């Protein structure tokens, strides 16, 4: 298992996703709807992706591969990776991450729609 670390940007993005999901859940509850909102679904998918990264960054469902347009936050020239939180969705959400700063740690660099 890996421990997750967060850049400030990624932490803010994750918190914003969570807040939108919780706000949607409260709104649906007050309207007595049983269906999940788009925000709740996205948060669930991102959270699942983060759990899979913790357990196995090479999990086939993540479709992890190097992403060269983001700089590594600790070691210039080291790889940043992209993992899929959504598939075949317009503007599909991706989680960008790297190994480090310590052994058995993964840093979440960003959580954004596919560029």
C-alpha cells in the first residue's frame, strides 16, 4: 500500500469535488430524490481511483501512463503519470500523480478534466 500526499492544487480540487457532491446530495435529499447527482457520481469515481492508486498504481483499470506536460513537484525530469477516473466521457476526469517524495508515497498532483 502507498500513502497519498497532495499538492495544494490537488487538495483544493479534491475538496471542491467533495463539497459539490455533498451539496448535491443535500439538495436531492430535500427534494426526496433517490437518484445520484452528476457531482456525486464524479466524486465516487475519483475516490475509487484514489483508492486503487493507494493499493496498486499499476491497476489495469486506471490505464496509468506517463504524462509529459506537468512538471514533477519534487524531482525535475522524473515522470508524472495520468490515471483515468472516467472513461469515454466528454471532458473525462483524470488524476495526475507521481511517486514520492518518500518511498511508498504517491503525490496527487492534480484532478482535472482531460486536457
